[in-house]
């Protein structure tokens, strides 16, 4: 089954020939950062004024993969230039760097769309555990899952984009939780491609270590678990795995359903939630695969229900670098600018 085509939102004046919104990227050399540059350089409503590295002392360099898309050099991180040259700044930085930089940018009048985890956790004690560099959330900070938080995103000063794993889990689970269909255990068995670990090399991401293997990691200790539980308001068992792919996430989510819940009720809850969603595709019993969403901003959700035993299995796939990172950030940009969410993403 599929959802209806989304209704087009009104276009802002930026798309109609007026002054384009100026945007800049800090952290442009990482995997998500390069995806951001690729998308923003071709976005019809913005002008990409700067792409910067994660450090102030780096050497300017080109991005060969983006030749003829973005031919400028990636320059050292410069806060003053970010503020003066951009209305909206995207941060694709490590958490500690975002925690330091974002409040300064917001305080100096820029709007920020942050791809790190620095500002995702609202509870101070939990944030201290998972993101200790973030001492407080700047005023106007909003958790930015576009399909569920659009109203708050529009006026946010700082949009904190969800993590790649939580994006998949929450898109599948939040409509069921809201409909009262979940009763009992929720288990998220998640598998991610290597790019989800970031660009910095490590033993875990070394080719000869992960090729031909699948490995669980951070069992009961992954910070995305706290993010999923925060938004779902329910205990969740989350176990991530590293698989030998360059990109993509597949989550198999096991749910105990409330007594009497039918397959039709599960389908209805998801269809009602995403009837007008631009980037959520419901596939029902035709279970989706990573190849169906690679290099796109789509999240595909399929499911199977065992009514007699109150069991539900959800299969959710997305591209961790697009819908799980850069594409979702641009989707949030479109909401901030009052554009159709699909602008620059299809």
C-alpha cells in the first residue's frame, strides 16, 4: 500500500525570484557535511555562501566529488564569517564543537540547524550523561523530526535534527503509541552502514575488520536509546549493529500490541499519520529494503501483524546520510522557509 501524494505547501518569496536565503555549512568535509553541500548548492531557494571545515586551522581544499556542483574551496572554520555571510547555519560538527559554537551563533542572530546530538536531549541529567559538553539548551531550541514537529520547527532558533537510528524508530512507532496500540515491550534491532560511524577512521570501521562481518555494539549504552525513549515516552530495548555497507539503515522493530489490536488498526494509524507526508512511504506487507531508499530522503515502513499473539514486526529503512542526516536537515530548512518540504530533495 502507498500513501497519498503530499499537498504542496505555499512557496516562500525566495523561490519566486526574490533574494535567496543565505546558508553556510560548518563541518563540510565529513560524510553528512558533503551531502549537505551537494543538496544546498543545487537548492533553488538558497545561496550557499560558505562551506567550512571543523577546525579553524585547517588548510583550504576543494571537494573533488562535488566538482561542478560546488567548486569553491572548503575553508577553515570562521565564526565571524558564518554570522556575516549566512542567515541560516548548518552544523555538521562533532557534538562538543556544536555545543560550543551553536549558542554563539544563535546569540549573534543566526538561525542554526544542527546535525549533531548536542541539543537533542531535553532532560539536564540525561544530557549530562550522554552529551556532557552541552551545559544548556539555547532559547528557541526544537527537536526537529519534520513529520511530527513541523509547527515548532517553523519558528525555531535552533533546530536539533534527530539521529539516524531514532528517525527510523520514531517514524514507525510514534503513530502507534499515539493511537494506544502499544502494550509492553518494544525492541529495536538496528543495522547501519559504515558511514554512520563518521569519517574518522577506527579499528571498527577498517575495511578488513567489517567486510564480510556483522557486529553488535554499544548494547544498552548507545545514546540514541535515550533519544528514542525521550520522544516515545516508553522504555525501549535498542541494539545497533554495524554491517558492511557504505550507507543505509534497516531496523526490525518488535512490538507487543494492546489486547484486541488488529492489523487494520495498525495500518490505519500509520496511514492517518503519513497521509500527506512527503517522505514517508508505507509498504505494508511488501517489506522494504535498503536499496529502495539509498541516496534518497525517503523512509519506507513495512509491517507484519500476528493478531493472535499480539505481535507486530515493523521493518523500517532509510539512508543514514540523507533522511538520517543531511536530507532531513534540508527538509527542516524548507519548513523554516515556508517551502514545500520536497524542495531541493527530489
